[in-house]
C-alpha cells in the first residue's frame, strides 16, 4: 500500500518509544552536574545529584511546564493591553489563597522566581514546588487574558470553511499580536483568514475565524490547492514535502514574520498564480457556536437549576483521541459540558457541539425542549472565566482531560486545582495528593453566598 507523504505525519518519536523517565518527570538536566534520573522501581538511584527525591523531581518538572505556559501567556498579552480583560477573583477564593500565601501582584517577579527555583531546585520539597507553581499561575492569570469582546457566534469548521475559493491564509500561531494585525489586513484586502492546525481552537475563538481543523485537515487543504499561505511555527517541517513536490503554497514562520500586510499581500500574489481547484463536492462543513460572552451567567444558572445537572464539567480536549468518548461519559453522568482545547475539531465533527448560544438554549427550556450536549468555551485559557463564574455561582466544578497537550494546558489545570475543582484525568494527576487534598479541604464547607458576578460574566 502506497503512503501519501503529503498527508502523512512527520516522523515524530513514537509515543511508546519516548523516554519513560521523562514522561514520569523523573529525569533532570537543569544543572551541569546532570543529567540525573531516578529509578521509579527502586532498583537504582532514589535521589538526584542535588538531593531531590522522586516526588520533588516530579514537582520540579511540573513547575517547569507551568513556567513555560505562564511565559506564553505573558507573551500573548504583549501589545494587547486594550484587548486584555483583568479578572476579578471571587472574595471567598481570595481569602483562602491569602491564607495559603498564594496571592502576588507581580507576575514578572513570580516568573523569575519560578525560573530560579526550576533551574536550582536543591533543598525544595515537592509541596513547596507545587505551591510555587500555583503562585505563578495566579499572578499571571490575575493580570488578565486576551478576551474577545464581540467574537462569539456561529462558526464554520472543516474544509468547507475555505469556500468560496479566493486568496486564503491559514494561521496556526501563538503570536496574537501578529494574528490580530493579519485579521485587520485580511478584512481590508478581502483575503480569507482561517485558523488551522494545533492552535486553531484558540485563534478561532479569539479572532472569530472559521476553523479548518487540526494538522490533518490542514495538510488535506494544502494538497487540494485551497490554500495560498500558511503561517505556522513549524513551517519548515510542515512545508518540506509539499515544496519537494513543487507546491506553490507559501510557508511562513510565525516566530520570524512581523509584517502582517506583507503576509496578506503574498497571499494575493500566490492566488493569482494558483491553478483553480475543481471538485464536484464543496467539502464537509460543520457548525458550532463559539465564545464565552456576557450574559452566560444567568443562562447557565437557569439551565443548571431547571435540568438538575450534577454540575458543570470543563473538558480540556488537548488531544482529539478519546475526547468524544470522554464527552459522552460526562453527559451520561449528568454534567453540562463546556469544551476547549486543540483537539476540539474531533468533537465538532462528531456533531456534539452546540450550534446555538447559551441564552437561546435557556429559552428552549421554556417550551420544553432539550438543551444541546456541549458548548464551545474557547481556548483553554478561557477556562479562567468559566472557573470564576462557577465559583461565584457556588456550582460544583469538574475538569476532565484526555491528556495534556501543551504547557498552556498545565496553567489551566493549576488554576482549576486552585479553585478546588475535581480533576478527572487518565492515570495519575500531575499534582500530588497532598496538594489536591489541601485545596479540597480549603473549599469543603464553603457556604453558598451571594457574590457579584465577575466582570464579563
């Protein structure tokens, strides 16, 4: 059987052959005295060269991932002050966090402190390292996250989102400032801008873009000749097989490009040379309602109370693999599900995502109709708004994940733990039992109080 190299994944390290010590967080290359690794079965070394034990080494690895995710969050906020919404923490949460000494108003100090500790963790205990990660998370998120104020609404997803044919740019990048400038330039020049690839969910939510899908759909669109320019952080790896076969598609590195107008102009030039693609079928198209918006609070409360849901579950679908089964399981357990993450395309294709807003769904209750199973929350960063709202409404919170796909998701997970959410994850949680029990105990017995909804809820 012939293999289509244009649609095939690059030759990444197979999951079953990846470093088992690294996956368990039991190896370290932080200092010149390393690398060190601890034998999980107790036959080899049980301490690193600097004296860290198994639990402390795993906590150090967790801190490093949250440090990377927090750095990305701060980078994304750079230059977007006018489009960043500061969060107002619920009063009862602040009281507990202050008691645990987790409140800090200086994210850059916490960032540098976390970097210092992650690179020199000698003498730190596992619990202390996890508290450092929590403090960093709260400091970074409290400064605000880029929140779209008017980009909620019905979205198209799939190859059909690329029609009608015209100059087309697909973007998959974490540089939100560049993405915003490209969106403005594309609207001005009448060039179609579509989110596609690993970070497509976040960009689709934040900019209000059509969602092509993940890397598989992106490769298919390039092969079919429906795309003129692809802006991504792995442009070389993605574009190599297409360029080898003479593809006219322009691949640009999102980390190096700075001028949005030139990117859009290159799409128009490439389109003028593109051979027209003819197909009897437009390509599959799915629709879903995207975006967290003002007014969801009252609608969500109405749906929860009228339908007697057990609570709200946030589904972090970092990987499409298994996300559909996990979503159905949550519904069977009587949770209302808000989904986000890089693997969201799998849920959209399965027809699980709502095509109507939360307010419209609340209206259906008045005429005795059922509510849709899932709503799109936005990028995994948007979980902070959801946690804020549910805490203010004193609702049970469950965070379900089918594996963490990037460092941003670790920040979202840390924030969820700080809020006292119950974590449903395959295998062992990245946080220790001591930390999870601490926050469970902190919120246990909290009485439901009248709390003003946070800004934007």
